[in-house]
């Protein structure tokens, strides 16, 4: 063993030194003492720094680090405290965190348990706003192609706002003055803790409504709030609200703050209104102006119909004046019909007369004495020529057959042949055969010719026509 007094030897076994009555600490005991010392000395601190590594786990707790140019401090925010945040933390946002320091013995680390967290001034708020705006714009939530036209005359308007503020009264009053419309109000907080969640839930609730439900589905949604500071309007910059408005299946109007106030909700909505009152004016037209326009259109339509009717009547009159009268159009045709009818009657009479003459001429030439005489002379000539009967027997027989056929034809053409079968021929008193009932009624006095040239005078009653023909044996009347 060394005798150097400055040399301290390390024993093999741990032994208490003479006069030392302090027992060694365990790691847990030392970690506990450090934890109590840190918590007692830093039980309430406020730390300003930039958020880094923000993460929300499934349990709802949040983990992050606060850092500046030369140091970093781990932090944790339990679920209940994170639910009360008035903004959505993102990496790079400068904040002021309030809480207490503690240690985590499992890793020999110290950290801050954050109870509340605010943005470090208005500049930090605007910087956070620009970062969130750039992020959402990069996703296309603010693109003009996503904007939808508003319904011209919505039947139901949904309003997301506070039910006790002046905003809802201004909207209802303006709608009543312009065009009374059914309004459904979804009451929400419009600033403070939990406002963003309520606004987003209301917008998504209107969007999820079904047609024909107990509460009518709105045709238009207005997200409204009165004026205020950037901090008062901050819930309308929340990412939850912006995404809910962008995803809403109903056309939306953002009417947050005054004309100079701008929130991210304005960029996500289909239309931005400078004030809630202006939103009501955009939502519906003026009823009186609409009625006046409809009346003007009705008057113009009636005037056009009348003008069209008057011009049509004028054209019809002008065309009618150029058309000939109906009687003159058919005069030539009527005259031609009369002429053809008269020619037909004369033609039939002539045809009958010619047929009778041909029949008389044929019958005169076919009398038996004449035929027998010709036969006798033919026999004499035949005998003189010393011809045998066999040479002329066949021609004579054929001639007899032809003569019989001609005689039967002549008998069928004889108009007096039907008289032998019990019929009668109707003739006028002054001559001429009557063939139609109309001609018989016009003639009046007629003669019925029977077999053997037996004639019976008769008369018809002019102008009367029997209901149905009654056949009379031996008569055509």
C-alpha cells in the first residue's frame, strides 16, 4: 500500500469511514429528493420559447420541447390542459408556457409540466397564422376552383354563431327586411376555450343533415361573429374550423368581424362577407325588387303575346284577302261534272238505240224463210253442179251450229225477252226507257210494258222516296 498521503485507495468493500454517520442514498431516493427540490424551487414558472417536436399521442397527452438559441427544455401537457388550448400549436410557434418543473427519474431528465400556453405576443400570433395559412393553401383548401355559387333564393339558412349576441339579431332583422326566410341557428361559443371545436362541430353537423329530417337541411350556411381583436377572432383561424368550412357540402358564407378583419375561415368559405349584416344581404335578394322584376317580366310577356297575336291576325287577314272565294274555286269543277253527267246520259241512250238497231238488222237477216230460201238455192246450185251430199254435209252442219249460237246471242240481246219471264219495262209517256228510280220520280207519268206489248199507264208521287224497296212481281217500281 502506498504511503503517499495524497493517494486515496479504493477498497474492495464499501465501509463507513470513521466519524461518517451518513448512509448512502439509493438511486430512487436521490431521484426523489431531486424531484422534490426542483418542484419546490420551481413550482410555478413561465417559460418563453419556440415549440419544437409537438406531438399529440392517442391518449390525448401532448409532448414537445421549448427551445431558444442555446438551450432546450422538454415539456408535457396532459390531456385536460391540452383541451383548453385556444390555438393549435405547431412547430416554430413562439409561446409562453406556464407550469412547474419536475424530473423524470426513469431517464434522469427534468421537464416542465405545462398547465397553460399562450402565443408570445401578437407578432407570434401573426407568424403562426402565416404558417398555417401557407400549409392549408398548399393543400388547395383556398383554391378558387373549390368555390361554389350560392343559391339564388335559399329556403332554409343555417347560422353558426352565438345565440345571445347582436350578430344573430342583425342577421334576422336584415333577412326579415329583404326576404323572410326560415333560419336554423346552431348556438356556439365564438371566442375562448372550446370555441373552435364547437364551431367546427356545428358546420359539420349542418353538412351531415339529411333531406326530409325533423330539422330542415339548410341550403346555405353562414358562419358569423362580430368584430374584435386578433385574439378574439383566433378561433376562426383554427385548423379544425377551416377544414370543416372547406369540407362543408353546403355553400358557406364567412362573416367574421368587420370589413378590415380577415381570418382563415374567410379563405375557406365560398363567399366572404365584410359583416354579418352584409352576409344576410348576400344570402337573399330583396323581395320587393324580385316581385317588381317578376311583374315586369309578366307585363313584357303579355305584351309580346298580344303583339304576336295582332301580327298573326294581320297576316291572316292579308292572306285571306288574296284567296279566291270557295264558290269560284269549284265553279269549273261543278260545270264539268254537270257536262259529264249529261254526256253520259246521252251516250247511254245512243248506245242503247244503236244496240237495238243492230239487233233488228241481225234478226231481220236471220229469219227462217230467208235462211230456207238460201238453203234451197244452194241445193239447186249443188245439184246443178252434180255434187254429192257428202261434200256439203259437214259445212252445212257447222253453219247450223254457228247459226244456233248467233240466234242464242240475238235472243239474249232482245230487250223484250225478259218480258216473257214476268218482268216489265218502264218507259216515259213521251218515249224513252227509264233506268233509275230518280228518273222515274222526276218523270211522274210512266208506262209499264209487259209481254205481248201490253201497256199499263202509271204515275209516281214526286219527291218521295220509299224507306226500302218493295219488290213487285212484273214491275220495276
